[in-house]
C-alpha cells in the first residue's frame, strides 16, 4: 500500500499507526470506523521480517511524507508577515500548532493522532508511550503505532541529541536529507514489541529553519536565504507592505523543489508574487526556468555576489 493510500483509507478498526500524548482518562474515541479525518500511519504490511536495510528504505519516505503532511497542516512552512505575527515565535508556540494540527488526523478510524503523539523523548523512557499503546491495543485488538515528535540539534543515527536531554536511540536508523545541518524536527514511529514495551523503531529528521520556526529546509544555503527574507519582511513592514513567505514542500520520491514563494500585499490588494528556487549545486539550468521576471534561481555564487538582493530590489520596485 502506498503512503498516499495509507493517508486516505484503512480498514475500519484495523490499527496501523502511531502514538501520542494523552491522559489515561481521555480515551473517548469512537472505534466505529466512521471518521472524516485522514489517517496518519506507517504501512508495515510488507515489512514484518525485512532483509537488512529493506525496512529503512521502505519506512523513510513514509515518515518523511507524514512529517511534511503534519507540518503543512500546522502551517509551519509559512512565515507570516510581522503585522500578522507581532510577537516573536517560540518553540512552545510551534509545538502547540503541531499538536493542534494532529487533531485533524486519525491513527486508525476513530483514534485521534493528537491522543497518540508525544512531543518529548522522555515520555518513551518513562513508559508513558507503552502504557498508552497497551491501553489502545486492549480496545482494538491489534498492534497500534505511536509517534514521538521532538526537536534535536544533532543526529548521528541511530541517536538524536536534544538540548538538556540524554541522547534518544531508535532500534534501526534516523534518516536525514543529505548535505544539510541541523537543527532538526524528528519524527519516530513506535510499536509494542514481544516484551510488551513500546519500541522506538525508526525516525526521520527534517532540518528546519530554527528552534522557533519549524520551516523545513533542504540545504544550508536555503536556510541562509530564508533568514535574509525574514529581514526583507521586516523592512517591508516598515513601509506598510505585508510579505508572506511560503516554502513549498517536495513530493515523496522527487527531488526537493526548493521553491519559496513571496506574496506582497498592501491591505487586501496583492502587489506582487515572486518565486525563488534554491540550487545548492550551483547549476541553475537544472531547474525549469520561468519565462518572466518574477522568479530567480539562487546558487552559492549568486548568493555570495549579492545577485538575490539586486533581483529582489528590481522585482519589488517594479
């Protein structure tokens, strides 16, 4: 079953997904199988006794897609203009948005992801994940999954390092996009093992802009560009112009699109829409060009020589 199919449908009452934080007295889900919420799950049906490396190859794109889906639901790829977000964002605000978005998904029909999602690795060490999964399994008679979602400053598979916490270890591997440093947002899938304990199986670590802004990035160059665009937001805000920044996420299995969209508004009127592509390899011809002056491809050389800034000035003034 493909990850897209997993997100859209699953047999009623069949537990195929992950875990979350929930008080023991809040188990009020309806397991009738009727729900309008999409499913958030890793498909293990063809992965029960994998050959070496096969499990990781199958699980990584699923975890990557699930994490991107949750980030989009929480609007994490969008950096709102200062007028819409006057207070400095915090890591607490970012996680609260993700937890709220988790309520729009089910791990199985009738079981909310928000009730099976933990935001700290310590919940796994303390046995909270085990307790909740065993309670859910007693109701749906299957090996349910659970999810851990936490911030990390470094990943050296199978370990993730979070501030002020011991390293978190998974059984197999934590995958990351190549050639980009942290910080990271790490999604880990858990299941009950033969000893009736929750095992942290695999993880995917998505590099993000910062601890306060969970915007996915796919290169260090892209992180630098986004920081510069935030400075542009502030400058335009002083001129009465709102600038929204949106990072378009890549589809699973495809190369990252590196597509950043800027939307400039004054009140309700859209003044300009600009597109920026990031090409860390330094070969802009690899990206499909747009036949207008509203797009620009940033390479390391163009970043160093100020080409992006010059283009932004021309495009905005025009």
